[in-house]
């Protein structure tokens, strides 16, 4: 049922590519699933400003992805992995050709630290949500580790099965999911604002609307931003669909920017403003026998947005808080299906590109005989996602660790891609052919800001206290081990196959002519 000679079929236009990328960003899922992680009382007031900062970093990076996807429309499923090699091989000065293989492997391996962990986070979020919904009806539902693990394995199997069928089925599902989640978020956000305006005597976490959007302290802002990037990743997944795009040179760059702008600058900005404008002493919880309110209450809950929905429904919808809570939870279930499906589908396409290029075991480059999808990669990532999800779902510390691991990979991949954009365009700037803003300013800022976020994670690992420090150090250790394993594999594979790590500068390479002809002038 598998072969290594087939190719991905071009079936997607601008709408299809954008919808699949939007499903990965999924504001309906992330407001619900990450608000608990963001509700640390000592930094939570920076939440909206941190999302705005992370969005700026993401937009800088998205501009670089758009530039590269336009310059190299033949990237297929390779995305950043392809761009890193192509940018070097397209240079007129041959002295850097020897670095092409190393550059593309490092980029591809950084991509996998993100793409192989991220679907597992989505699986854990779904496990947490299912447990939350079940415990609304039965407080003892799935209260043991085995039940949570089983839920994660079942969900991973579902999204893996859908991903095996291919992007046609995925796109239809994602269209429905995006419409439902955006509509439900808008409704819930309006209720939050109406509640605040109608209940002026509540002691709110933010004194006014301006307090919601301005940063309150630099340390809290940076820490919140290292989490907020999890909400924004996914726009680059459009570039991994170049092999399935009907007109990749036109539609891929547009979909990269569109998906991020719609989800972040419209949906996230609105929903996070509303949630932080609303939260206050009316939201209570009991922790260790003590009553806590506001952000502290949100931190103690597996689904603080669900709790808020109940308060809103009871106060504004004639006592129907439980019904609103269930409806919102159901839309998040849909959103997580789309997010998990899109992240898994994107991850296996990068693995497919590296497998087809023999930089990963060749089985990753095999396509299913019927569905023409990278089936063995889907099976592998489905199993890995189930294992990661089963670990992360057990506690908030576990999910924080895997989130930080994924975010380290994300920031590194984004920073590398911004650097690749500089390499790809600088020589044309010297010829007066490109805009300096696009070719130097944006890539340089993107490179610096992404690497600063990586440094921020390291900073909190070294200087933090308590669980925050332990979680950061654990995530850093996992990331370092992952890269050590990657370089060990690269060196071992090179020795075993007699494949040079550094290519001769005068070596003829079939990609060189292709990228030279497709380079945007």
C-alpha cells in the first residue's frame, strides 16, 4: 500500500490553504486550553500585551515565510527545510555551497522539535477538555491516569485516521470548524463585555480597558510571550502544502499572511481583551480549603473559560449557565479536532520531505497507495502524539514542560527561517532589485526577536523559582537532548552511507538550476 515514487497531488486553492492554516491557529481552542497556563497571578496582567508582542514576532516571521514561498514555489512539502538549502544553492558565490546540507538538516530538525511535539500538546488539551466535560456530569469521571491516557490514545487515533485520508477531507472539516468557533467566540466575548459594563461594582483584575492592553512589567511580559507563541504558530503550515497547492507561487504567500491576520489580529485580540476585561472577584474557586478569585481561580481550573461561560449564562441568559458551558465546550472539541488534525498533517509533510531526501529514514518518504499521503509518517506521529499527550494530560506542570519544548523548537525554527530570508535576498538588495524593508529590516528583526524569546525561556530556567524554574530547566534539557540526538544521527548516517556532511563547492546539484530559475527577481 506504500510507495516512494508518488507525489502529492495539487488540489488546494487560496481558500483551502488558508483554511487549513487557520485551523492550526484555532483561537477557539487556545483561549479555552491555554488560559490556565497564562493565568499566573504575578504575570497574568500582561496577557493581552504579550499576545500583541508575540503577534508582532509572528508577523515578522510570516513576512519571511511569504517572501521565501514566493521565491521558491517548488518547495513542495519541504517548507523551511527546502528554503534553507535553496537559499544557499541559489547564491552566485559558490564558496557557501558546502554548508547546504548542514543548513537544511539543522532547519529540518528544529522544525521537528516543534512539529513532533505540538500535536501531542493538542492531544493533551483534548484529554483535559473531555475530562472537564465528563466531570460536569460525574465528578469522578476519568479521575485516574489510565482513563486520561486512554482518552488521549483514542483522540490521537481519530486525527491520525482522518489525516491518512488526505487534505480534501481535512479542508471540509476545517471550514466548518472555523466558522463555528469564530461565531461562538464572538458571542462569548460580547457577553463578557456586556457583563462588565452591567456590573460596575465587581472588583475586577483590571481597573479599566486601558489596563487590559498595556504591559505592566517587562519580566511578566516576556514570560507571557514565551507561552503566547503557542497560540500563534500555524501560519507557516501553509508553506508545507506547496505540493498540494494549485498555484503555490501566488496562493502560499497570501495564505501565510491572511491566516495569521484573521486569527491573531482579529480573533485573539478581541477574545483576550474580553476575557481579561471580564475576570474579577465574581470568579471564585476553592484551593486547599481557601477561596481564591480572579486569575488565581483561573489557574486552579482545568477550563477557566468554561467556568466563566457558566457565570455569564447564569447572569445574562436567564440562568442557562450550564447550557452555555456545554455549548462552548462542544465548539472547543471541534476546534481541537481541526487543530490536532492540521498540526499532525503539517508535521508529517516535513518528515515526508526529509524522508524523500534521505535525511530521515526513507520510510518517511513513502506515500499511501490509495490516499497518496505519507502514511508511515502519519502512523509514527500518531503514536508519538498519543504518548506525549498521555504524559502532558496528567498535570499542569507536565503540559507546561511539553509546551515550552515545542516553543523552543518554534522560536528556533522561526529565527532560522528569518536568517535564511536574509541569505536568500541580501545579494539582490545589492543589485537594487528588492526593498530593504522586506530584505533586511523585517528578517533581521524577526531573527533577533525569535532568538530573544529562546533566551527568555533559558533566562526563566536559570533565574526562576519553584515549579516555573523546574519546568523550564526540564524543557531546556529535553530540547538539548533532541538536538544532540539529531546531530548524532546526521553524523552516523553520513558515515554509514559515505555521504559528505560538507558538500564540495563545485559539486553539481540538481536543485541549483531549479532554484535559480524560480528565484523571484
